C-alpha cells in the first residue's frame, strides 16, 4: 500500500466520470476515499468495486464538502490529493506521483498541478485558461478548505508550495455537453456567488488568502478578485469577456471556445450582477418595512 499519499474525490452521480478517474490512478496503490452526496446512480457501487472507502454526506457547497472530507476521513498518509470526479491524471503526472517521496519535500506543504480544461470535447487553451494551476496535493493536517468562499473551492496551506509544470490533470465534465446541464449548474453557482459578493460588499465576509499579484497562483487570484470587486457591476462582465477574447486570445479557441468564454465570462457574470442587485434591493425593502 502507498504510504505517501491518499486520494480524496467528491462525487454526485458520477458514474460517467468515476471509472475514467479511477483508471488513471490505478497502479499507484494509494488509498482512495470517496465523499458522496447521496448519488442516485451507480457511483457508490463503482467506487466500492474499485476498493475505495465511501462516506456519504449531504452537499451544501464545495468548500464545506471539502472541509468535511478533510476532517471526517481516516487518512493515514502524510499527503492527500484532492480531485474532482470529472478529472483525469495524465501519464506524465502519474509518473511524478509514482516517484513521489515525502522525504524530498520536507519544507513543502502543498503542490500545484497544471489543469487542462475541456468544454464540449475541446481543450480551452486560451482566454486565461491555460496554464492554470490548482493546489491539489496538500500535507494532511496542515492544508484546509477555504470556507470564506461559497463557490470557488480552494485549499490553503500555511507553509511553502511548489508548482509541478510537467504533467496535467484533464478536466472534462461530459454532462456539460448538454448545454441545459451547464446552464442549470451555473445558475445555482450564480446564487452562491451573488450571496458571497453581497456579503463582501457589506463587509461581513473576508478573504482568507493574502492577495499578491506576484505570489502563488491562489494569491494572484485573490488579488484579481479584489480588482474585480472594485469594477462597476454590469460593466465588468463585458470588460472580462473582451479581456479574455482579445488580450488572452480566447478567439483562437474556435467556435466552441468562443461559446465557452461567452457563457463563462459574460453570461454567468452578468447573471451574478443581476442577482446581487436583487439581494440588495430585497434587504433595503426589508429595512424600510421595519
């Protein structure tokens, strides 16, 4: 049994994805823990057949689900690798994990993996989507889930991190090939993000990660978010879409890529802005009615 690291995977109705992920890490002989949100398909059966330990827990949002997973599971290794069910480990990343020895990383608490994101079968290479580094491998007991986020889930470690630029995790949600699924999913996400941003406007929610443009990938994201929050609502979706299409060359992603950038950068962000205004108006109406 692998004594270096264990895998943790969150699932909900992932029978289409889970076999693909499990096959990509097969042979590493690492413990696999599945935290399932009461799937109604064959997800749990697939996980148990592969020898994974399954724990079920009601889903509220990704940061809270990861927080539960890191606290509730019986992890026996010094490291954990936290993956989404629609992700796959490439052979190059597999080779690095195969050679991993924690004794060579005594001063490191977290490792970033490079992600390739796919939409409707196309790799989204431009528009700021590649390279894209995610903190996926963390020292167990030190890394934790950032609960100051509602939608974006990220892990935080107190010590040093490094980036593995060789190898990738491939992320492709095949269910999103049906655009209705994508829209319904992101409509729910827009609810979470609108509440989060409203609370930031009111000063009752803060950032956990210190924003630094020249810092780690997550510190840079935190810096960019502060910039985003200062931009005027309704204007910023168009600015962001234009930035991704022209300055980050999203136009080179072709027809499918342009659709993705429009939906993700403009449509989704515009819906969030509309919902923020609705929440603020509702709160003002309640205040005025008292």
